[in-house]
C-alpha cells in the first residue's frame, strides 16, 4: 500500500486537508493516519487530484494516433502523463478507410497492453462522417456519409464518434449506433440547423465536440448547433487554450451549461509539448507559432494545449473553485463515456488514478491504477 500525505485532497464538492489518501491499485481509504506498512509519499502541501482524462487528443510529443504504431501511442502516453493525464482516448482523423482501420487496430492492441504512461481507454473517431463545409483541418478528400457498416467491426474499440448528423439519412446511423452499441455520439464539423441538431440529441446524441469550433453558430433566428448545445443536456467539449474560444466566453458557457456538463479537452496534435515549427496532421502540413497550430491557409489545426493548462485557464477565467475546474477534466469526461464507476474521482474502490499539482496546475506526480507513471516530487 501507498499513502499520500501533506496535501489538499480533492473529493466531491470539497477539498480535504490533514487527511491521508491510502491506495494500492484501487483507492483504499481517506483517513486520519497512515496505516502500518505503507510507502509514504509527501505531497508537500500541493493538490492531490484525480488523474485527468483527455477524451479528445490526436497526438503530442511529435507522435500522432494516425501514425498507426504502438510506438507513437506509447510516446503520447508517456508525454501527457507529465501533465497529470492518467488515461485518454487517442483520436483519429478523416483519412482513408484503410488508415483509420490500421489506427483502430493499433488502439485495440494498446488498450490491452501495459505501457509506461497514461492508459488507453479506446478510440475517439473524429470523422470521416463530417460536413466538408466545416471541415476545418480534416481532409475533404476522405469525407464519407455516416455508415454503420464502416464501424461495425470496431465497436469494442470506439468510445466516441464525432460526426455531422445532417448527413445521416433519416438518422439511420444514429439510431443503429444507439440501438446496437455503447458508443457515444458527438456532433462536430457540421452544418446542421438547430432543428437537425435537436433531433439528433433527442435520438441519443450526448456530446458536442469542441463547442463553437467547426459548427453552425448561435443566431437569434437560427440558433444552430451552438444553440442546441447550450439549451440541451449534452456534454460540451471546450478547447480552453484562449485561442479556439475567447476566455471571456468561459463564464458564459459555464452559466449556460453548468459545471457538470463541460468537458475540458486538448484536441492536441503532434506538436503538443514541442517547439514552434512545421508539423503534420492527417497528412496536411501544420505550422505552429505563438501557441497556435494552423494550416497554411490559416485554419486552426487542433491545438498544442496540455490538459493541466486547460484546467488552469478555465479556473483563472471563471468563478470556479480549483476542484470544480479539475472535475471538468476528470469526473465529467469519465461520466460522458460511462466509466465514472472506475475513474474520474478519488473515491474508495475506484482505480488509483491520481495526480499531484501545484497552485498553477503544474504536475509533480501521476499515478495510473496505483503505478507511478511520472514523478518529480523527490
């Protein structure tokens, strides 16, 4: 057993001081004193947090999901754990069917392998079922209409599909996914009207991918996808880098969605944690400068945001307490993909996915299912 001491422990709706977090592979207890025969870890007065969960990340550390290699997934996993991320959904791009299938095969293998970083929970499939009008940095050449046949051999791997529901004829794809799988559907890269988005949500769509970005905006006569997102009970992803969404809108989204329905993501591409320069995303050249990743024509192409920084940015620009902001990158994503019985919060019986942060959300320790995956406390 291990015991984390001398830290501020984040639990539901409060922060505990002068308590001890006891764990092995699972969280065993939160108590007053260190039990016998425990390895003691001194948190040095810092925040003891649930491990962060990134449900939308393409790459980092010069590796990408669409590299279609175990080595690249391991590189991402080993890099992002330094930011307090203990589990994640590697995210695919709109590329050829063969490329997507190869990437999903790698992710299936990664889910069942023990690696040295954050745990692979499955795949987030962003595209190819998108609207070319709002393609963003996705490659229009490979855009397809939603097809259950396309995904049926990978329902064990895919946890989220981001798609344009207006392209789904009579919502047949939406209905079949909801009827036959546990996959969550998320609206993205879409020219849907408010009515079309609302209908998809009523049929079971539960998430909105990177709110505001690559979708019909809020208008007083046509509320669009943004309007449907804000009015409905969906989970809404936010890329809180202050580039994709202006920081002055953070409080607006919070007031409309509530703290339990916002999910902080990175949408990071391979340039995450790297220097400025030229990279690629889905076979397209991307130029990173001044904190932004863009295609040559200027379109934003994912981000280079880290998830701990997203938490701090949202905390700094809203009236939230730090524990509430952290839950937007831990418990909320866990709930959104149905794994909150195991992950997302520091509760007895859940997986020991733990991170230690200072007040600026710099990470000093990451633990996945009781195992050290990053440690600079010593």
